[in-house]
């Protein structure tokens, strides 16, 4: 397989795994205000992601680093064209990380209430910003030899906002299902009920997204020219249906697993639809950034491939071990009796 | 101000802010790991309380280091798109490797360490903080190999890319990995981080010893940190010497600015008292000379020739005053710290150590000293290589993004300054709060729990 294609696939996998893993953290953040009533319940929610959120965020940094190393032109233009959106994203990521760490460090109701708000707001902001950014990438952005012809506000077009809404709802449901397998008692019941309520809106927005993609973008063209690829969006739809099926059976672990698969395949649907582009130009395909015109040299790609094939499996192995160590549900006792808990 | 100037300020501010947290992380992870290891070996509870107390301060600092680090990765593309496009083929690789090899390690195992006290064995728990320390130090290695490449580019050639623009492509990964500049910087930077941690632990311990709170606990903390600090200050000076030799060899203009040498000459004297005057291209004061010392230090040869600033075109000279003063003050602080750490090692052996009030007070107020020295060191390294972003290959002015507006960067610079300013206040507030609180007394429940698995 050619090296650019390997790195295109890896690029897609890094983003997909990032969205699958940080998606439930972001989802937990968005719904935390709605389902946690007391301080202890809020602490339980933060502690469900406590041991893993930081490691999950590294997938984003790795996706960014891989873009830099494998497709430097895309990295350079994507980050400078989307300057303001990325700045907001950065601030949201920083506040989110700090709020988990700092919330419990001062025993004062106002202090905690402020961080609780920050957790919810940054959750919404992160889901929306990622959705809007990727919506615009799927659709293509107005760029040519002279550079970028849009602004921050032109990113907030209907298709961008629709993708934003898809990410919001999908992450919220994903986060709710995560809490279904990580909490107990009332908290768990509320998460289950919320996940159930979110499923229909997710389905509706997902269908609208697909229809709108067909009408307004070239995102689905690859699927019609290479029907074998249809497996990917079908898997996305199938996983989403499986979520409903498992929820109805109250098989929450399976429902969460299906939700993970949904996030993965939704991302893959977008990424495979882009091929061979990384960022299409909405003005003229000549100016699109493709995996060929923006890639690093074969030598660099070869070295990066060796590094990735050695270290990514090691990372996955110890991450699986960590998820196993912390697989238990977080209970009231856990947060009240341990000084280390957030 | 234009996009270039604003972007340079923003990079400097965000980088220096990030580097408030990095050095303490580098050193305190090792000290915390050492304390916990001693507990595993001896079952002595004081070591455990030390791991927990210093570990808590470590975590507050660590979280800010992590979140402010993401800014650095984003900023290359956001503000320095031309640079990123030009060098991505060779500069992107170490960054991606850093994320894969180091960030995952530290970020995953920090979670294990915080939450794993009663879930894994004592040994596995101690191992997890060692893996965090390994991750942070490996991360420093990769980012400094990347920085070393900017300082002394190796293993590349310039070619026309698929879109018809010139860029640097990697041709020798081994050369990147073995770039002496990067390795000297790595050892110099991590050991200076160990000094930050040593002075942090000594300073806070001094505060408690002055109040006679938990004397055994803080005497032991102080003594460990003093020994660690003395060894590290010696290593910083030694690696600084190697770095200087590398600068002399590859970055002659930086060397000339560091020592404020205007005319090319052999056997350059070192003046203890020197004030550069850039406009007049001379030094307005030169007094108390040590014969041939600059040449001796830079080339290990008393007759080594230093190329003077006047022999570089004006537009290829780094700003002399900030480079010179930063270097001078950094070196002076380095020797101050070596002396204080040595006194610390000597005094902390004494049974009446807590009665040395003046020394303890000095150590408390010396906490910021290694931080300052580290920041100044980066000013020498980065201001001293101007006007180049990649030494001799690409100018800083040619690396800035073309598609961003002054308004955008004014907005982001203001945003970062205010936002980081408040984070800094919060960090100092929380560190002070927990530092003053002292170690937790009651860890009995934990010991019992651990006994089951131990």
C-alpha cells in the first residue's frame, strides 16, 4: 500500500479514536449539570473520567502531531485558516482540564459552582467546535492560491452548524451511555433515561446530515463511485440502531460498545468521503489539499510508519490495561473516602 | 504592531508560561517517585507521606503543564504556518514521536498514579510514577531534538515540493537523532528542571522548618532535595559548558552576543563587569578582566578566535543586550544555586538544622531563582539565534502565517495574556494553600488497605 494512503488511514483512525474516547468525556461534561443533583454526584461524574481523560486527550495531540509530520501543508493551512475557531477550542480544552483538577481543591460552594459551570460550558463548546470545524472540512473551505477567503463567522454556515449539532447530540448520548456503565443508583437511572431520550434526536440529525451532505457537498461521491465503501456508513447506521436495540434490552455495556462503534464509523464515514482530500477547496478542486500534494517525503513517511507500528500497539496495550484496572463503577464511597479523588 | 511582531510576542509569552510548569514537572516527578520507592523498600510511613504531600503539589503543577502544552502544538500551525509548511517534513516527526512515545506514557500513568492507590500493588503503583517521570523526560528529549534541529539543522536537504514551493526534507533521521545540539540542550534543560524541583522542595521545607511544623518530615525532604539539587546544579554547569562549545562551533553570532564581543580577536578576555552599547557597537564598560577566559570557555583553547559582532551584517546579528544580560544573569544564578545547594547538603546533616533561621529564610525566597535562570536560558537560546527561525536556513520573518490578520493576533494575544494571567494566579494560590497545609497526618486506613495487597 502506498505510504500516503497508510497515513491517510492512520489520520482517520487517530481522529476517530480521539472522538470515541474524548467524546464520552465531553458528553459527560454536557449532561453533568442535568443529571447530577448534589456535590457528591457531581464528584462521581468527574471521577468516572478521572483516571482516563488526560490520556484520552493525547489522541488529539497525536492526531495533530501526525498531521504535522505526515501532511505538513495541511497542518499549516488548516491551523492558520481556522485560527479563531482553534483558539476557542484551545481555551476550552485548557479550562476543561483545569476544572477537573481544581474543582475539588477548595472547599467552597461558589468555587465549585464556577468550575461546574465551566465543565458544562466547555463540554458544549468542544463538541460544537469540533463539529463545526469538521463540517466545514467535509464541505470544503473557500481557499485558493491567494489563501483563505472565509472568516470565523463564515464557518457557522448551515452545514457546519448541522455537523456541530450532530457532534453535540452524539457525544451527549455517548457520555450518557458511559455513565450508564460507570455509575450506580439514581445517577445511573437518570443517565439511562437521558440516553434513551437522546437516541431519536441523534437519529434525526444523522439522517438530516446524510441528506444534506448529498445535496450540499461532495462528501458522499466516493460512496457512489466505490460502492464497497458503503460498508462504512452502513456500519455507522447499524451501530446506531444497535444502540437502540441494546438500550431496549437494558444491556448497557453492549449499548455503550455500540455507541463507541457509532462514533468511530461516523468519523470514518466523513474521512473516507474526503479521500483523497484532507481539506477540499470549495472554490476549485485544483486548490484542494490532498494526501498527495500535502504529504511529507516517502523517507519521512516510512520512518513515521515504523514508529507508529511499534508504539501505537504498545500504547493501546497499556491503555486497555488501565481501562481494566478502573473498570469498576464509581460509587459514593469512592469519592467520599478517598483523598485522591477529584 | 504587525502580525510578525505580535506572533513573536505571543509565542514567547505562551512558551515561557508553559515553561513555568515544565521544569518542576521534570524534577518533582523524579523526587516523588524516589520517595514512594523508598516507602516500598522500607515500609517507613514518612516516605509515603512525603510521596503524597509532594505528589499533590506535583499534580497541581502537572495539570497546568499539560494544558498549556497543547497551545504549543497548535501555535506552530496557527501563527507559523509558513515555517510549519517549510520544515514539517523533518520537524513534524519528532513532535509526532513525542506525542506517541512520551505524552501517552505520562498522561495515562498519571491517572493510574492518582487513582490507583488501592487498585494495584505497591510496586506497580510506584512504577506508575516512574513511568510518568520517564514520559516527561522523554518528552523533553523529543522536543529538544526538534529545537536542536532549529538551532543546528542537520540531516535534510532543500527541495521543491508537490506545489512548487521550497521546503526542507529529511534525508537522515539518524543525524536528527544524534544532533549534539539537541542532546546538550536536553541534558542542560532536564537537569535545570531537577534544580527547580530541588529548590521548590527545599524552599517549602524551609518554610515549615522555620515554623517547627513536622520537623522530621521536612528535614528529610530538605536533605533529599539538597543532595539532588547539588548533583543537578553541577550537572547543569557541566552541560552548559558543552552547550556553549556547541554554540561557539555552530552559532558564532550567538556566542558573540552572549559575550558581547564586537571585534574579531583571539584569546578573548572575560570581563566580570561589562556593559554593551549596541548603538555604538562597543562595550561602554569593561572592567576586572580574566585573561583569555572567553576563548578558554568557548573553545577549551585560550587562543581560540571569537568572531566579533561587527563581522556580521547588522541584519544578521541577534539583539545583543537581551542575549548578553540573560546569559550573564543565568550563569551568576547558576553558581549561586550550586553554592546554596552545597550549604544545604552540609547544614541539613546537623541535628539543630531547624535553628539556622537565616539560611532557611534565604532558601524560602530562593524558590523563584532556578525558574528565573531557566527562563533566561531560553532567552539566550531563542533570542540569541535571531533573525533565524531555522539557523542559517529560514528567517523568523519568513515563517509567519500569511492568512492571519493583525486583529486576530491582537485578540488572541490579549486573550492568552488575560487567561494565562488568571491561571497563573490560581496556580500560585493553590500551590501555596497546599504547601502551607503540610502533609496529611492520617493515612492509617490506606495502610490497612494496602496491607492486603502489599
